[in-house]
C-alpha cells in the first residue's frame, strides 16, 4: 500500500478510514475456521457513489478489496487480505422504499433481515428468507443464502428482483426491475447473487416480499431413528403438503439443544420441527396430513400449537444450534459444513454422514433444512490439536464426494469462500473456465475479494 494510495483514499474518506490494529482485527474474519488476517486498512463508505470512488482508487493502484457485512459467513468469505483493504458496509443501513401493495422493497446493503421485518410488521408484508443469523441483506445476496423457510419461499435468488452494484472499475450498474417477470437480456441479478464479493460491491437490493400469513402453526414430532424422520419429510414433499419450515435435529443435537435452550417435555431422539403458514382451514388440513404421515413413518408425540411464545422458543432453539454446540467446550471452535442432495437421496447422504462421524470419532451433531434436501454437520474441535482439523477435512472431503455422487452439490447455502474451492473444481469441471473468464472480464485487475471461490 503506497503513499499515493493512502493520500488519495484518506482525502476521500477523512476519518472514515482506519489503520488501527484493533479495528483491522475486528474486520479480519467471519464465523469460520480460519485464523484472522488483518487488512492494511478498513474503510467505511456512506453511499453508492463513495463506494464507486473507493473502487476507482483501488483499481488504479491495484489494491485488493474485501466487502464486509455482519461477518456471519462460514466458509472464509471475509477473511482479510494483507496489502489490501476491507470495506465495511455498516453505514449503508437504510430502508429506502417499501411498496406493500406490490410486495417489494428497496434496501441498502447493511440492512439486516430482522431490522427489515421489524420495519415491515405493521404493513402486512414480510421478508421470508431466514438463514438463522441476523445477516445483512447484502451478505445474504453475496452467498445466495436461504435457510429454514426455503422449502416454501425459496432462496435469495428467488427473493431478489434487482440490485445496484458497483463494479471493480467503479462503474455503477442496476439490474432487474419491479416487474413480476422479464425476458429482457441476461439475468445479471442472479450473476451477482452467490458471487461472494468477487465481481463487485452490492450496495442496494430490491426484494420480493410476501403477505404475512393469516395463521402460523408450529409442530414437532419425535422418531426412533433418523431414517424414519427423513422418510417422513420425503413423503410430505412428494405428496405436496404445504409446509413453511421442516427442520431435522438428530439425536445428538436434540440433547444439546434441550440442555442449552432449556426446552421442556421433549425427548432426546431424532426430531422434526414444522411450521405452517396459511389460513386456519389450510393449516388445519396441512397439520392433519403431516400428523398422518408422521404416524405412518412411526413418529410419535406429534403436537402442534399456534401460541406465539411456544413457537418462538422452538425456533430460537433451532437458530441457536451453532452456539449450543460451541458452548459444549471452553475455547473450542465449530466447523459448520453443509451438503444438499435431491430429496430422494437425503436418507442415503445423512446416514453416510452419521456413519463417517462415528468412524472418525467426531462430536458432530446434524441439523437440516430437510424439506429442500439441505443439511448441516456442526463439528466441535480444539484449534490447538492439529489432528482434529485433519479429521474434519477428511470428513468434509468424504461428505462432499458423497453429495456429488448422489447428484447434489458441495454447498447448498454457505457458499465456497476459501474453504470449498477444491470442491467447486470437482463439481464444475467443464464450466469453471467460464466463471473465471467472467471474473477476468469484470475485474481485470483481480481486486475484488481475490482468492475466494477460485484462484486466478
């Protein structure tokens, strides 16, 4: 980082650039297994135009840039880079526009999903994509997040209808429109969703909203074994029962969550959590159908409730899974990986994961958004024991190979980052060259989050 660059960027931003070690440390990594890497500086833009000016300066001097949201990514997407800067988007946190009658809104990149839904709650609409963490909308776009309600409402690719993006060379572009559909040109919106900050900086997002359901009901059912639980989900999906959420916790995770979240009257067995969105009549029909399917698959103690307090307790426990595992051991770390396969292959993949976990002697409970074939293995490890990381890497290799063998993907929603680059090569052997060519065209100096997703 030369003196001319420092002079130009400091003149632009004044006190909104920091070289302090404590600040650089705070923006050096996300919730991942990597050691932090301190950037040379952290910048805090206030507007799309300022982001453009910053990137023009960085492109001129070939200074790498890492966009940083809430820092909740899991695969190393925001690990810092030496001789580069991290761009914190935290000042760009405004809700710009809401059109409840058309079910859309426009937000700046640092608006979080909880803040947005709090703002929307008296307007009859809500934003349904729920990855668990209170991630920023821009970060959710960057990793193509989804989460617990994807089975009904889809992913960020479904929910995002337009973007404002600043390209690495400083040009500002907009994609999409407020129309419900289009056949106009390339789908540039979805090009940037899942690009993990490697193609530009997302500064504004236009989102599709949904009406707040008339009635919400949560349910729970226990099973004697994992296979019966997963087969229940397969039957629900294949029959076409309307569910908003269906989450699996294996026996190990149920025990951890019961203790951590102080859940009462639940059993330590493989368990499904359900949620239904609709009218009273449609929810009653769905609950009855799911109850019957659970019974046919030897499920027991199925019960449901529309009580808000009980519902919130249940889903808070599900969202706290990561922290519940981390709390098992002082100073431990957690490696959270994900796999996604066709729903008919889910039993095979989860049984494979459990078998390998047992063989490797890992503490690795399983949870999953099983309604769309996606599950997570949350592995507890000691960073001071190198053998633990070797075991984890070997397990991850085996799980990804199995997922690909079953027609699935290396990652359903966490993204590639630093951690899954070699898996991307295996999954996209004959199209990776095209991804790299797109990157080189848009970012000729390779300044945007270099080294993430793949190497140039």
